[in-house]
């Protein structure tokens, strides 16, 4: 509660500045650098196995969520998952591994581990991961356009161009930057002391990445964001490379999702070409 109240006191402009600074600092974080340089012949650093979460308004660079979110060393994440330790660290490592390599590779690898060391399944948390490996999952990246930033017809046209670039093989990150820059604009924010600052935002926003299953459609613990429940079913019907455009009438925005990886249920062998699907919020409510 204290953290929530404290955060409410922050000015929007300051929050943006802090977020940008935190992102830059994460790239220079010595704990993250050590984690990404880790190799199998080294012990896992103790600070990676102990759960840490600061109580103040802002996260600390040693907080578990900050550190694990910055790990790009898949071998280390797998090693952490196989260690006995804090359940929250375990869950962070699983979620980060899913985001890093996708559910197809992760579940393939973890099934091989369980086949070779079935005694791990005596632990409830490993049984839970094994159960998740029987469910369909998709990993998606999203871009969003709010109605207040752009009329819907114009948003549809922008998304059509983005979809064309993606289908032509342009990397998602490159497409994202291209349209961020193209639709960036300046605005003035008044701070609590009455002074004004000029900031920049874009009409084509980063909606973030999500690992989705029938049981989970949240970006937590790394972001306090939940995918609209009505989007889960159409996204789970996607295949790797699909582009799916959906409406969120509650938040008054359009969202373009790119399916980065689709892990099918073992009994789902349906094959179909990559496609662009556009549907509305009302259609989603039928599920």
C-alpha cells in the first residue's frame, strides 16, 4: 500500500524519465552483467538465488525482478530452475526463459530434463511446469494505437503498413522503431512546482511481450500488465509468424500482435500458412 501511495504522488513526466533511466542502467547493472557472463563451470552467484524486492517507491538494481528481466543467458536460467531455492526466484526464471527462447524450445528442453531426471517431478513446482507443458502457449509482441492519438481508420492504415513490413521479413524491433520515430511528437508537461518541460511520446506504442496460455495472460512479475481476457482465445489460435489485430474497447485502443512463437498442444497438429487476422472486441466476447 505504501508503495502504491508513493507512486501516485509522482508526476507523469518524472515517471517516464525514471523508466528510461532504469532501462539504461539495467544494461550497465553489474549483477546482470555477471549473470550474462556465467558459464557451466561456475557456481551460480548467491545473489541470483535469493529473492530481493525493495520496499521503496523505486526498484533497486539488485531486486530479483530487475535482475532476472535483464538476463539473456538461457543456460543460467535453466540452471536456476533446477536449483532448490525460493519459489519466487524459480517462477521468475521460468517466465524469463519462456520470454527469451519461446515456449516451444523451453518446453522441449524441460521435458528432456524431466525424462532424464524424473525425481524432479516429486517437487510440486516442477510438476506444475510439466503440467503447463501440456497446454498450448503463444509468445506475442504487441504494438498499440490509442483512439485519442489517431482515428481508427488511420490506425488501421498504419497497422496495414506494419503488417506488410513484417510479412516482408523486416525484424520486429526494426519495424517498431521505424513507426515509433515516424509518429513521435512533442508535448508540454507541467510539473508540481509549476515549471514546464517538453517531452516526447509516440502514437504507436509498445504494448510489450506476453507469454499466453489458457491459465495465464499476464506480463507479471516483470510488468504490472494483463492482456485483455477477450484476446486470449484468438491469440492462442495463432501460429508462429501470424499477425493478429484486435480491438480493446475498454481502453479504446487497437492492438497489433505478432506471434513470435506458438507452442501447440501435443494433439494439435493443424497446419496452415501464416496469416493476418483482424477481428473486433465484440467477436472475442463470443468465447
